[in-house]
């Protein structure tokens, strides 16, 4: 019996964490819990939480930490997350780190590993501007992208210090082919004793 993998993937915009998160979750047989996806699902289903989120987003505001944490707790309490999960986009700041720790402690759990995808800032900007051009997103200017990266660096990057102190951060080089990066992540997780789900 392999133990559940409770993972968090962190990286700047353009690091490929969304793509790698899906790949790693499939390898380990666990759900991806992406705040963006969870928000959209709640809004689509018209849940009470979703209605709150919809009103906030339509007003052009950020969803507050307390509501974000409540929605993630609700998602992690579902049956498919009982045997592990991969968090993407949460926790996004130190306040949310505390909320997550309180929730997991209450269940006698903790994160097994934090995957940090490392990509140079210039590479992130290059990838994002290229993607914006390909997708015709004219509002994604280099200035807007640089601002998003600055928010990541000031708000999200500091959460890694908390997890480094716990000894659970695996720094992964985010440059290379998709398969190369996936292989690096899997090797790091297996070195921690986290086994992939055997193929059926």
C-alpha cells in the first residue's frame, strides 16, 4: 500500500506548472486542485460559495483569502482527495499557508512535497508574451506580464521559505522539454518515497 501523495506545485506564470501539475497528478493517481478550476466549478454550479465568488470577480476584486481557503477546504474534503491531491494556485500567500496548515493539521495530515518550478524571469516573460501573441490576447502586454510576475515574487515566492524550513521543497529546473521536466519532478518525488500509482 503506497502512502497518499499530498503535493503543492509552485512557480511563476509561464513556468508550465499547470501542464506539469496535470501530468504529475495523473502519474500519482490524485486530483489536481486548482483554485481557478474550483472557482469556475462553483460559479457554474451556482453554489452559495460560487455566487459569492461571482459577485467579487464581476466587481473586479480579488477573492479574499478567507473565502478562497473555505472553497479549497470544501474541495479537499471530497472523496477523491482523500488519497492525496496536488494543489495548484493555493496557497498563494503566507495567510493562506496558515489556513492550509490549520486544515491539514486538523486531519492529522501535512504536505509531502512542494514542487518549485524554477524558470528565469526573462524566460517567463518570453513564454507569456509568445503565448499572448499566439492566443491573440492583446491585453497581455510585457508590462502587464512583468506586473504579474512582480506580484508572484512579493506575495507567493515567500511561502517557499516556510516550506524550505520544513525540508519539503524540491527545486526543479523548469527549462527543457515537457517530458524532461516531468521526469525530474517524478525522480525528486520518488526520492522522497512517494510511489507512482501502478498502472492498472
